[in-house]
């Protein structure tokens, strides 16, 4: 472009800029080429000057550029935040700069042919002058006027923001503006071409509205909020009116709210009460504004959809082109080396005192993008860009419910030649359903695209898309049943989606040889297999072919996208690399880390898509053979892992009100039958995507060797720097762990994601070995190869079939006190309670605490046996209805035995008995001991205490225990007695506080829980013995006897709320049906009391758990869920973890989780979810975004015990 070069003086006030040396990305970008005034979106004072030139020749051009130079020089000389944006009629700019290819301004007097709301009054040049100082804007305008008064007419509008808000000073503007450089570059600025300095321009839309608020001012505040879609306090109105402004301002395509950089400045006020709004916005193309305006007014020319716009009329406005600095001719490249700061709303600028922690994604993107991350190692530009995409999708959820469609029957996808498959066994039909799902259904627009399952972002390293399935949401799989099978399958409590998953596969199997060889191995075995094994091998072959077709479809998609003009040369090259990588992995084995991660993720996606939600396993060990720092530098390896973390966390449901429900009876059969109706609202974002790192190498050496490597460290860094709830990272600790691993684990925990959870090898390895049986012992090497499955349960990776169930220990105590019945259901229907166990002695006949404990154990033995009878009676049903051929290909023992995982094929068969409400039961036993049986402290009798519990401590005085005819006075008097007793119960010592007498009860309970769980299987009662013997006879093979690995553990997971709904009041002071403690954690403060969580010294508390019955006995985990404050000193937490790993202090449990958040943070998050959407907590089984949780869960977390360093 031939024009006058504009000189610019050095900025005097560097506080508005930041050195690129401090930014996340040191390379030049379009952001640095843009006019910095674009990013000054929130000035207090403004002036819009529309210039209509009398002379558009070189004379006029010279005058305009003189004005630009003069305004710039004045900005540089004046104090404070000052700026400007100069824009042009695109036609004029193309005349002055014919080499620039830009979009034209629409013709006509109105922006839309179908509406007169938005005018197009034109203009040649516009100056948008800005400042936070009142007297600066007139001075800037004076420079424009001095240079152009003789050459043009000037239309001037003065604007002013009186209280940082618009629309009568009530509503904050620009709430959804971009907050980071990557989003600005993606949506706001024109991209660079092959011409240096070509990017950094933008299109500027202005509209001066006259507002008629005569109706608006008569509305209540709530009605006004409904018009806007936000409250005057800035929070979004959940489920806002479809005609609200924020709903109409979003287009059908995703993330439109991040595609403009907008501002609205009030101007003037006349005697009629009319106030104007000068709207201005930037984007990288004109059509976006056209689409936006069309969405605001709708398709009916006589009716305006947007309630706010219906009160507005445009009186001046147009489209403009805003050139880059280079296009304006700045010769000194003023922005190179300096990044203008993008205005950041105080609404989002809420920070923890902890530098590792973020409260909301906007704060995260802003800090990471502008070099404000105190630890100094932000993710790469690519990673931030990809995160901005998924964060944008989160925002969509406040407005629209995501779509997930049911999958049509297999018969719809079979060719005529394939129709005979419908008459084959369930195994072969399952294999074909997998093949058609992955190879045909997903790549089709009608399903895959419309359900957001088939896409590639041009900047991705890892491709593939996870489904929206979770334990809470449920899942859809392709049906393949025949009509005559539907009723029998239903009666067995199963369907095609019954396969549980919740398994740790060995991805190393496919990583070592590739899909082609793995398929060939099964083909060779099929050729020589006996008839009873052929169906299995054929089902696996079909499933693997489906994965290959799935990969091929993504390869083709990448190739197609690489031809699109809108992508940059770098993006096209990335897509071509993806294409080549996938074509290789379709049949071949990976040869580097990126290929290994890609193949692993595609297998992971495939299994989730077909209804087998699985964990990932020991990622650092799996990838170690493919990681070579000479070919994959550490920074590249970190980026690869960061990208994997993003892919695993795309499906967060952040708005609980739009949670889909895809569950059917028979789905997710954790007990080989319809037992997977989890507390759905509790498990919305639980995708069972566990990654395990660290620990010992899987060998039989007497002296163990650490498996920790560089990738262990990089995984921990990913968890610290990628602020999502998935994947859940488990770190296996052991004695003499590398110091840098412990340091990074500490930092990750303080980042607030409750990652990693801390497992202890020196306890869990012997615990797992003790869980085997004489027939099927667990080898040392196998035990050392454990990984966490969906929640935290340690499982021998790639070798284990798994089933679990729960026993609520407080219910056992209810049976003990109430003659084998559950008094939660006592009253006019079930009288003394629901009958579930043997009729044990009446409470009046229980004379000692030891007698009570013996009765308790008898009920526990009976309920344990009943549980095993129920679950094992269904063993093998899945094979005939819903086998798992694809998952079986990654489980050792299946290929060798010719049996599916669901048909006894794996090497190990784990039965996990998970005990719920353990801490509440310990506290209640202690309370009974003190309140009833202590000769010095007793206050009541056992029958009286039982009556108090049946009546919910006096809060539910009901028949037949209280006669309603007795009157209110008697009712209040009796209730007061029970409430007084409760107050005493709440003052008693509790488990997890270091009280020796309470801890002794805990040890007694855990010893018996472990022994009963194991003895009931190894020495079963007669009925159970017959079932187990039948299973062993059917599934044992020559040289490979069948037996169960019995793994007792403590686990509420998400069930501390839903499972408590069936349990009455407990002697520890807990109210009826109120939440339990999570896992083996100390009991929270009562839910009906104000949230005032107890605090306890971390070392004092953890002494309570230091018993072999807990550390070694509970092989399926003894998780203690800690809460620490955001100001917990990093050095103190690091020291604690080191002591725990080395066992140099009496710190008990084989599994510890740490959630970092303050009570005040939780409470603010309840009312301001968008400002705290990155606050994550440990539910008991995984990490969850706090704002996504339903209120009862949020309340329970506010009451959890806080662990302190002192």
C-alpha cells in the first residue's frame, strides 16, 4: 500500500501493555498486528466520529492519515488509558489500498431487507475515540477536527458509561466478550495470508439506537431481567425466555457469543426519557453481523423476536473495515514485542489467593493467554485455542440442551447380503453392531454430525470424539435383538447396553502390534477354533474391523477439510498430517508418542461409543516405549498429553438443568443385571476415564523398582494446567518417590481439581495379593500392575473382569437396633420398619455393647451372603445378551481361552464388596456406646434412642410412635427431648479426629468387614456354595481354574446423597435421609445446620486410619477425601505427601484424595455459577465441577471436614 508512513511515539505508560517475553506465546500473531484500540472495550468516555469526506483523492487521504498520526501522538502524550480505532468504508479503503482483498459494505438504507430496525447510513471514515479520563476525549476529537474540518463533514456522538453498565445503568455489557488472544485471533481478526503483515484487520459494525424505555421502565426488575436474560447482578437467568436478548443474540451455530467483540455505550438522555445506546462490535467477517441481526429480529417482518430490540430503533450505523497497523503504514511495528491488553471484565476477574487455582474459564484463558500465570509454564497456543473451543461449548449449555439421538436397530444398516447376521448369536450380532456403529453410523451426517460425534478441529493433534454418555447420563447403543428375545432379556434385567465397562483394558496389546496384526491374530485363532469359540473370535474380528473403518472415516474427513479455503496453510498441513497418521494406524502399529496416543484415544473412544465405558490404565507405562526425547522433545510431549486431556474432557455438562437422561432398564449392569441405575444426578460427569501413573514396575523382583518416568511428571503437569474434571488422575506412591514427582503432585492438588488421587503401593500391592484364593492366587507382578478403574478401585490392569455392589453399614445398624428391619420406612405402612433381615432381639433385650456388636455382625454376614447370591446368580448372563468383544481384545486371557470377558475369559475375576456409610456407622456405634451403655455418661436407654431415631430426632413426630391426637403441646415436649438428645450426640468425638476410643471401634468394624467379605466367598453357606461350585465347574479350563479375587473396600462414590435417602436417622446425630460421609472420610457437619465445617490437623486426623485392617485389608480402596483451604502452604502439603509415601509418620489409608477450595468459594459458586465454573471437588469417586452438582451435593461439600497444616 502506498500511503504516508505513520510514526508513533513510545508509550509512556506501560501498565496497559505486557512484554511478549511474559506472554504465553512469543511468536508474532495477528493480535500484535491489530489496532490496540480494538481491545480497549470498556472506556468510561467515548466519541464516535463519522467522517464524510468532501475530497476522496490524495488530499483527503493525506488529511485522514494526518489525523490518525495526530490522535496517536496525543494518546501517547496524555496520562491514563486512552485509545482510538480508525475504520473505513470498505469501498474507499479498496480505492486507497487496491491490493487488500476485503468484504464490501452491504447496499441500501437498511442492513436487512426484511427489517427496518438496523439502518445503513454509511460514512467514509470513522474514529472511535476512547478514554477513562473525561477531558481526554475532547482533546482527541480536536486533533481529528483540526486535520479534517476543511476536508469533510463530521457527525459526532459523545458517549459515557456512568456506572459501568448500559440500559438505564442496570445491565453490564460485553459479558460474553472474548477474553484471550487465541479467541480474538480466531473470530475477531482477519487471518494472515502469505503476504507478511496481512492479518490483524477486522470488520467494525456500528448502530446508534434510540431506545424507548417507557414500557421497560414500568416492568419489575424480574421482568426486565427476563428481557435481557441476565440478572442485574450479572448472573444468567437459567432457562431464559427464548425471546430474551442473550438467547436471540446467539446463532444456531455453536459459540456465536465468542465471535464478536462488542461494546454498548449510552449516549444522551432527553426529556421524554429516551436514552440511546451506541452499539459497536468487531468480527472477522461481515456476514456474521447479518446473521446476528436476522436472529434478533426473526423471520417475520411485522414482529421482532428480541424483546430488547423491539424497544430500539437504529438511527445511524454501518459496516466498516478496520485495517491492521501494517495496513495503516506504521513503520516502527509498534505492537511487535508488546501485547496490548484485552479489557477484562471485573465480573470474571475473581481469583484465588492460590496461584495454581482458577475460578472460571474466562479468568483461565485471560491469564494463560497474556502471560499472567504465576507458575510460568502455561500451555501452548494450540492447547489454549482448543480449550477455548470446549469452554465455548460449555457456555452453549446455559442456553440449549445438547442433542443425543437414539440409535436405530442393526437391521437398518445391513445390506441384503448381510441380513443373515440377524439370525446369528448375540455375540456375532454384537460384533456386527459395533462394526456398523463405528464404521457406518458415526461418519454419517444424519447421526454422527448431528450428534456432534464426527468432527475435526484444524488445530487438533488428537482426533476422535467422545460420546455424551456417562454413568449418570446413560448411553445409547445399537439394538440388535430379535423380537422374540426382547421379553426374556428384559426379565433378566439386561439389554444391548448392559455391558458395564468400568474395566481397565491393556492398550499395550494394540499399541505393540497395531490393529492389523491384532485382527489377524484373531482370524488365525478363528480358523482353528472349536465351534464353541468361533462366535467369540468372529465377534472380535467384526469389532476390530469397525475400529479400522472408524479410523479410516476420520482420515477421509481430515483429507476433505485440508481442501477448505478458510483454513490457514498451517492448519491444512496439520490436517494432512492427521490424514497420514490415521491411514497408518488403521492397520499399523505406532512408532512414536503422538501415534501411540492417537491410537489409544481412538480405541478409548470406540469402546465408549459402543457402550463399554472404560478407564485408560497406566498411561506413563503404556507410552514409555514410544517416548524418545531425541525425536519428541519434552515440550512436544507435554502438548500431546495436554491435547489428550482436552479430548477426554470435552463432554462436561456444566448446566445441570439440561442434563440428558439416556438410561434404560438393563443398561450398565454392574451386577450382571439391571443394577446400574446409579444416582444419575450425582454422576452426570462421570465417564470412568481414569489415568494411573507412577507406582512400581510390574515384576516379581524382591526389591521393587519405580515405574515413574518423565511422562509421569508430564501427566501431573497436564492435570495442573488443564482445569477440567477429567481425566481423573491417580498417582501411585511408594517409598522413595522421586522428589520432582511429589512436588508436581502437590502443585496439581493445589490447582483445585482434586487430581491426582494418592494411592499407596506399599499397602495396595500386598492387599491385592491377599485378595486372591488358593485356586487363583494374585502374583506379585500382577498386583504391581494395578490401575484404577472408573472411580478409584485398584484393578489388575488388562486382566480383570469386575463386578461390585454395595452394603450400607448404617442399614446393618438399623437392622441391629430394630429387629432386622429398616426404620427409615417405619410408620403407618411398614409399622416398625421394612423387613429385610432375620428377627434379631428387641432393643430392650440388648444389654451390652458387645452383644449389640455381635448382632450387628450376624446381620452383616447374612446381608453379605445375600448380596453374593444375588450377583452370582446372574453370572454369565451378559454373554448371551451383551458381550464385550472389542474390550475383550484388550484383556489378557480372552484371546487365549477363546472366551469373551463376559464369559469368564479374563485371567482374574474380581468381586468388590463396597461398604457405604462407614464413618457414620463408626460414629453411631460410639454414640450408642456412650449414650446408652457407658456407666458414667449414658443419657438414655436403647429403646428410647431407637424411638428418637424412628422419629428423626423429634423432627418427624408420626404415627404409630406418636399419637397425633395427643396435641401440639405434648408433641413439642416429646420432640424437644429427642432434639436435646441429638445435641448431645453431635458433641461426641468422631472418627477421623484422632480419638483412640473411636478409632478402636473403627478398627473392629474394618477387621470384620474384610474377614466377612472374604470368608463368605471362600467358605460359603450352602446355597451360595452351590452357585459358586457351579460357576467354577462351568468356567474352569485345563490348567486355569476359575476363582474369584475378593476385594472389599469402602466406597460411597457419588452415593453419599442418593444412597442415604433410604436410611433413617443415625445415632451420630445425622437426620433421616440426610447425606452420609463420602467414602471413609470424617463425617460432615449436619446438613440441616448452617455450613460450619469442623477443622482438624491433618496428621492428627490421619492417625485414625493407620490400621492394617484399613491399609492392607481394604484391597478395593479405603479413600479418605480431604478438603484443604486454598491457602494451605505448598511446602506443608508437599511435606505431608512425602511422609505419606515414605510412611515416616502415622498416616493411614491406602488412598487419599485432596480437594482444595474454601467454604466461601463454594457459597459464591452456588449463586454465581459462571464465575466459579472451574471449581472442582472430589465427589467420592471422581472430580466434579461444583456448579454442575445438584444442591444436596453442594451442601454436603460445604460441610466436609477441613484438614489444616497445624
